[in-house]
């Protein structure tokens, strides 16, 4: 039960940090385009992770049979998912970014069943259905223009790929340090994105980077939202099963929506809350299902 509590705490902290991230991205992406922003935040995160790894004297060895899995985690989660997420946030709102990607837990249930052979019950099917309906309602919150539709689609892709990545993490041995895994995955993502980013870096107005809200946002995204939150998320997932672990992702839209309202002045409309409630019900159904089937099991 101690592992369950600590793992839950890690996932709640990571999700809450990412909730705040959507507001920060909305501000910074006005100056730095999404792909370039992901690359910069990963470079900052990589420096932080390597420093942490060296100070804590990590064992950096990875078995050959797990290299392909770490590459898949990096490509699917760290590259495709995060670029899609920040692109979607740029095209829509911080609220929509947080709420649509909160469907990740439902998608994790499906991937956990297919990849990890975790039990997929009728309750879990219902949760996926409710979350999907909730997404459809949320996508219609803003004006139904092309930008909003493309943003919503991009955010759904982000949710799907992050769910798949989160389940793949469970296939790594538990004795691997999450600092090492996160560092290697971040490094791979930097390598993948570099050819796309370097030619476009001169287009960024460097004078904008000295603004406190921009460099402060980059530090938040690189160190807190990437290095620290990724470590918390990956470690938390190792301490719980994939189906249960993903449910804590719902703390993200709660924080994101409230901060979007408080800081960016985004409106919390009636349809937004309807979609949010549907997604929340979907998540709660899975929580009840997991608790009912494993009331005393600590993962």
C-alpha cells in the first residue's frame, strides 16, 4: 500500500505540473513555434537530467534488448506526442489542450489490454465511450473554424501517443533508473528533432527570449514540466498498473482549465463543463472498476 500511495502522489504531482504547462505553452508558443519549442525545452531538460544523473551516480547501462523499446518510447511519446500537444495548444486554448489530452487514461486502458494483457472490462469500454463523447463536445467549445478543428485533432493524437508511450514504459525492467530512461529518451528526441529545428532557429526573434515570461516559461517547460514531471510520471507508472496509473492524468485538465481561466482570461462555458463531466465520469468508472477488482493489491 505504501508503493501505491507514493506512486499515486508522483502521478498527481506530474499531472498538476502539466496542467500548468498548457498556460505556459500558450504564452511561449506565441514567440517560439511548437517544434522549436519542444526542442529547446528538451535541450534544457537534458542538461538538467544529465546533471542529476551524474550527481546521483547513476548506472547508465541499458541491455541491448531494451534499446529498441526506449527508442519507441522517445519517438512516440517524447517527439510525436509532445509536438502534437503543443501544436494543438497553439491552435486552440489552454483549456482545450488540457481537457482533450485528459482522455489519455481511457486510451491507456485499451493499450494496457492489448500490450500488457491487463483485463479489459465492460466498465472500461464504457469509460472510453464517455471520454470520446466528452472530447467531441469539447472540440465544439470554440468557433468551429479550421484552426480549432485541426487543434482538436492534434490534441487527440497527442493523447493517443502519450497513452501508448506510458504503457510501453511498463515493459521496461523495474530495476532501471527512471533518471537514466528519461535521459536517454530525451536525448533521442533531441536527435530526432534537431534536423527539423536547426534551419528554422534563425527565424526566432532572439530579443523576445530575454522577456521574463519567455525565459521563465522555458525554464518551467524544460526543468519542471519535462525533467522533473517526466521522472515523476515514469516512476509513478512503474509503481502502479497501467490502467490505474493513467487515471491520475485527470488532475491535469482541472489545473489547466482553472489556470487558463485565472491567468489567460479564457471562458469556462457550459459545453466545456459538460464535456469535462463526461470525461470525469469515464475516468471514475475505471477507478471504481480497478478498486473493485484489486481492493488490496499494491502495484
